[in-house]
C-alpha cells in the first residue's frame, strides 16, 4: 500500500479534480492525503481522503490573477513549505500541482518519489505559446523559448524563500533554472488532466508527460430541489455564471444583457460577483454541480476556467466564454477552435450588447459541441491517470 500525498493550491477548481484523482487512486488500494487550503477541506473529505491544511487561504473579494496569487503565496512560502513537509512526512509519492513546487524539495529531502499533476498545458512546445502569456502564436522557436523563460519567471517571487527552505531541509542550493534542467534531464514525469481531443498533443510533447483525459468530479448530492423544479417546468434555459471571478461593473452588464434577451428561461449563478436580477422568470442560484446542470441547459455562459470549460464540453452544450484572467483566454479560444461556441467576449470588451449577441448566436454551435462531447465520452481520464501513476511513478522511485 502506497502513501500518496497530493499538493495543490488555488481555488475550488484547483482542488476538485485532484480529489477525484485521489479517490480513484484510493479505490485501487493506496492511501491518499491532499494538502490544500482549509476552506477547501470539504471537497477532500467528501472524496473519502485524508486532509492536511496549508497555512494560507485565498480572498474571494477580487479577481485572483496569477501575479496576485504569486504574491500571496510568496509571502508565506516558508510556512507553506513547513506544512507541506509535515503533510508528506510518511509519503511514498508526492503528486504536485503547478503551485506545489515545494513538494519537489520535500521529496528530495525525504527520498520519496514525486511527479507533476497539472490541469493546464504548461509544457514548453513549439505548437503554441504559454497559455498564461498570450493566445497568439509567436512562431515555433519563440513559442518554445517564451514558455521556458516564463517558467523561470514564474519562480522568481519564490526563489529566495525556496533557497532558505532547501537550507532548512539540509539540501544543497538549487536555482530554479537548475531545477528545471534537472527535471528535464531526469525525465521527471507529469500527468496532464485534460483531453487531447481538446488540446491536441503537439509532436514535441514528451511521452513521460502524457495527457490522460479529464479527472471528472465525483457525483455529488445532485441539484437543489428548487433548481430541479425550475428545469422540469419548461424548455432548457440559458445558464450564466462566472464562478469565483469578480470585476467592477460586471453585474450591471449582465443584468442589461439579460434584459436584451427578452422573455427567455435563464439560470444565473450568483457566484463571487454576486450576480442577480429582478426578473421573475430568471432563477438565481448558488453553488450547483455543473455535471448535473449543464446537460439540462441550452447555452452555458462562463468565464472559461479549465474545469467549467471541461464541464460544458462534456455536456455537449454550446458555450459563450467571457475570460477574465490567467489561462482562461486559452480555454476560451479552444472552445472557439473546436466550433463549440462563438468567439470569446473578453472582460476588457464586455458589454451588454456583445454578451447578448453572443448568447443569441450560440445555438449554431450545437453540432460542434456535440462532436466534442462524443469524443470525451469515450475517454476514462481517471483510469488512464491511475495507470500512468503506477507506470511513471516507478520510474522515479
């Protein structure tokens, strides 16, 4: 029996897929613990896994951009390192999300194996630029070297506390550049938890860093009775929700856009932006499971987070994407390229008119969305990931 510890930081979407992966590993006999924020404890425990708290929680009162997340975490990097070391005290294998690099040093100190487990295509490649930088190709050479440079730049806020953490662990100095060189030289494995039907694997994508397919959320308690009754009462509605994304003026734009749509059944998820409406024919809901809700709507309007994008594609429903930050523009453009939705409406260009027009145009993309859903239905990303953990994990023992 192997003790596996998963290290992940971020929002709910950065934890739920790992809880699914952890549950799949536990079902084959492993012991699994997830170390993450206290506010996300519930998702870990509901999956039947052990939980270890990390000493930082993330505010939900404004957009959590990549740079802001880095600043928040860097200020507590040493504290996070100590908590990760404690959580991994008995680990045989550490699975590390992109912000879980401290676990790499812990594994080196303890002799445990480690591997990455990523939800975004962070692999340097000539095929496309790094998703957190731009959605426009820079050309093959520039795509590859920009991704390598950005990978290093992403470590800059953590370099000094990471060096101190290694000193406390009794390890020799290791710069971020040297760490990535060693990872590449040692063929350090990484699992990518998305589908090659959504992000086609480039020719230069390394075999020891496979795309396994999605790690779908585990079935939950189902839809709330109020929402279920609304869905049962008429035609499939439009869904609109931006999850944990917040930006000034968005609620007013949304309300005006909904008014332009006229009499149409709509479900609005309140979310962190506190979206609402005074119309009696629109249902405003809180947190509802996308896996149960999206197959019952006609259009999904969302912020193009990795998990929400995946859920809409799985449901075979056309999507209108309003990317706010980070990797969201990348996923929004993947939806468009797959003919599963119209062109994105970026936050900086968001207006009531553009949003309403995109929703009205979305139905034409139903065939493309259905094609993607059929392909995703044929995959079992969790089974593939478990198999790869067994195979690749042995290579770093």
